C-alpha cells in the first residue's frame, strides 16, 4: 500500500530500498543531497526510515505482490537487509527492474552454506566447514577440528543470533535439538583463534569501478557490534591491503553491485572470511563523518552506476560506538548532557523503540588519537544507555 509519494523532476532516477530500518534511514540524507528520488518499503510508518522518508510503501519484504507494486516506477531496487526471497527478485528482473545487488549475488548473504561454497570456489580464505544434518555428523566434524567449534544456522541469523560456540557434546545436543528457521540447515565451522576482527568494505558499480575503504577493527559484545575503529589500530599496511584485496576479489567474483562488507578474522598470521553483507553495514557508520564519501552515498552512487566517491578518511582516525537499548527510555533527554560535555561528538538516533540490547543509535568521533576518541565516544554511549549518569 502506497501511503505517500513524490513528484519526479526531469530525468531524476528513483531508487527503491527494501526495508525500513536504520540503514535506509541513513541513506535518505545522501539521496536528498544527490537529488535522486528515494522510496522505501516498510512494514509500518513507525519504522526507522519511514519516519524521515517522504515516499513510503507499506508492505512486507516476502510479499510478492507488495514488492512488485513497490518496485513499479523504480529505476533501481536495492536493500536495507538481505531477506527478500530470490524468486521475487528474479520476477523483478524479468520486469526490467535493475536489482542491485542481483539475486545470484545476494543469495551468498542469505545462505551461509551457499556463501562458503562460493567463497571456497573463488579461492577466498575461509575456516574449515561442513553442512551437517545430525548430531552424529557434527560430532564427526568435531573429531576432525576439535573443541571448541562453531555451529550456525545457514539462514536467519544476525547480531549473534543463530550462532553457537560448542564446547562439548552436551552443548552440541542441546543446540541441535532446537528447530531450524525455514529453509535452513546446520553449518559447522572450526573456531578460528583470532586476535581481532576486521571489516573490509568496498563499493562496486555495474561498470566494474571499485573503491576500498580503510580496513577497520570491530569489537563484538554478546554477538552485537559494539564499537569500530578506523583504520584498524596496529594493522600493518601489508595486512590491510591483503584484506582489501580479499574484499575486492569477492566483489568481482560474486558480481556484487553496491556496498560489500567482508567480516574477517585476523589470527595474527592469516586472514579468514567470516561473513558477508551486501549493503551498507554497521562497521561503516563511521564513514558518515569520517570519510570523504560515506558508505551510504557510495552505495547509492554504485547502484545508479555513477562514478564512485573517495573513501579516504578526513582525519587520522574515526571511532564509532553503538548505542544499545538500556535503562534510558527517552533517548532525546540525554542530548543536553552529552552535547554540553563534548561538542565534538556526532550522534545518530534511529527513532526505534528502546529495547534491551537493541541497536538504537551510534556515536561518532574523529581526530588524531584513537584511544582518546574511544574514551569520548564510549562515555557518550554509556550515558545514552544509562550505564553512567554524569
């Protein structure tokens, strides 16, 4: 159901983004700056992006009729998440709509088993893995790689959901007794002994132009990204270029269009690909203030096949700390203290209902000293979350 609309001016293209979350919300400002028409498919006017975008279509991402109607009049359809069923995307392409990234690329971000097969075939470094249909098969895998190891659902997991660290056969039996999401399988992977987690982001256009952002260090808390430092502290130039090369090679091999985030385990001696995201990604939110061209602008440029913008840092370092739902219900009330204490901060709130552990915003700082930037950003995020009160 279309609830609002906009009038196109001249030959201005319309980009439709499926999903009304914070990624679509943060895409709205660069869309306006570029002078393009921006539409979102949201399930409710209360969703994050629907609060700020003028052209909203209400419907579900897995409702074929809703997606097809939403895409009518769009020059390009892209995504705030990876959950649209491939048959719907194939119907869009059959109708002449440019779907970017396309279904044959996007399936690698939807199904972890498909991703592992594709990456292995493309020569990307991945942990040892196996699709397992039973506890017995998973135990055979454990006998090969040892405990601990990782069990995942191939579909449906995010922010630590659908991922378990298995320390014993008892843990294994308990986890695999749970029902699988529709269409999912069990995936067993070796536990990589990493010293840090990295994210390598690249943008790629249909013409094949690519740019690579500085490789960043990410920190996960309870499976959710809690902070990002750009560039990754202590990472050698050689290792950073290796990570960027891995991401660029994957983007080309999978024919990705738009932003690609490659989450990487760094063991100190080697790099291993963990996950892929074919859209703007939490590890790139720092780029709004910290890069010449944000990941959101470059995603829009890429899907429209415009020349890509510079991903260069505007300062030696940029830091982003996520604001997770905590004890403070009215997040706006924290602005007076946070801004008065540190006028150099940038805060983004997503307009979401505050729930424990939910991503409801982030804080960014840029400057010369990464450790001091982290102290400042952590303090602000902690105040928003109610961890501190001064």
